[in-house]
């Protein structure tokens, strides 16, 4: 029974996740396929970020008509800081990440980006300043150039090569028969999962958002490719404000600040050392992960 239920439920989850992704991708996708740009949601044109910090002020949120998943979260991520969100499965880490990235709107409370209220900014401006990064990277059917231009329409070839170089993807890209004109995606040459992730990182370099929300799902890559990609990612993160959803505690260890999310609330906030010394929820999580 349980297995059958799971078979029914899983595709639905998958569709919901795709739907999230599509909401993020729709503007750029419209650009790729040449249809008229999807109308920008209403926003006040004068509302723009004046800095690179991110805050949440008593944010409440629930999915659809469901009960609240976040029960009044307040956070302050100073410019250039790396914050890790840790906590039990289902606590609301990914949900909070999606709110900070402007993918969902809060039911109550407010998220600000550089002092500007996210709910009052035009959606396109939100997307220019904050990006959600996860491991579901889509390489669209088309040329490598088309796939990169999604992130910045009108970028020159030199800029595209620089972005590929910044994520160490220029080697294999230059080795392809038609360079930037090479077909990638399922229509032509299908890139490897590691190359797809590099294309996604190169897009980030081109889009250049000052804030990144990083949802580190368990890696699908072999350890060597994963290490290689981590180095590229570290370069992309450099200098940006980062909120990393750490599903594995070891990646939280060297964040500037760790926020523990439990049952839709922040229960603890501090550095790894301070939280271990405090001997609270984080210390308990840490012990459970380290035998
Ligand atoms: P994990 O570490 O397992 O990813 P998490 O802390 O990131 O967990 P969330 O994924 O934010 O937790 O989930 C918080 C709650 O919201 C859970 O009860 C989850 O079932 C629910 N939830 C998450 N995504 C959706 C969605 N797209 N639609 C409806 N409910 C959702």
C-alpha cells in the first residue's frame, strides 16, 4: 500500500517542483523561444535595492490553502555574509529559501533586499538581484550560446567565454565542434550532468545577482566532478550575500552565521563554535551527525 501511494504521490511532487522552476524560468524562457515577454507583475518602479543585505521580518507563509509552514521568521543577513540554514527535515528551510529568493510571497511580514520590500518591487527586478540555485539545471534544446543568453540578453561572445572561463567550462566548450553554436540539450549533443551544472553556473555569472539562495540537494555527481564543481561554485559565491540551505551539516560548519530552523521558526542563531558551546538544538544536531 505504502509503495503504491508513493508511486502516486511522487510524480505530483515532481510536477510541483517543476512548477516552481518554471515560475523562475518563464521570463527567460519566453526570451529563448521568441514569444512575447510574459508581462512583468505589477510593482512600483521606484522601489529598488540600495544594498546587498537581505532581511526577513516576521514572515509567515503556507502553501496554497494549507496551514502556515513558517510561523513568523525574522532574519538579518548582512551584505556579503554567508548564512547557513540547518534543521530537521520538513522544518521549512527550503520554503524560507524560496521566500528569500522571491519565488513565493509571504502571507504576512516582509522580505527586504537591500532595504527594499520585495513585495513592492517589479518581479524582473527581484530576479535581477537574487537567484535560487539548486541542482535541477535545465539545459534547453538549442545552442550553447542560446542557453547562456537566457541569463543576459545581448551579451557578447567575449562575455559568454569569460563566464564559461569563470566556471572552468571553457575547455570542453572550445573542444566542441561549433563552439558557442554547438547544439546542446536533447536535440543535439547532450551535455553531461556536470557540464549542465557548469552551464547553470555560467548563467549565474552572467546574470550577476548580488544575492544567492543555495539549495544543496544531495549531489548526483561523482566525487571528483563534485569537487571540481564546488571550486567553481566557491568562485561564483565570492563577494555575494549567500543563504545556503545545508541538508548536510558539514557544509554549514564554515558559514559566517548558522540559523537553526525548527518547525517553521528560527530557534538558534550564531557561529558554529558559539552554537556548539551553547549546547542547544544545533549542538544536538551536530552530535547526531557525528556519532
Ligand atoms: P528538507 O531538509 O527535508 O528539504 P525543509 O526543512 O527544507 O526539509 P521544506 O521543504 O521547506 O522543509 O518543507 C516544509 C513543509 O512544507 C513540509 O511540511 C513540507 O511537506 C511542506 N512543503 C514543502 N514544499 C511544498 C509544496 N511545494 N507544496 C506543499 N507543501 C510543501
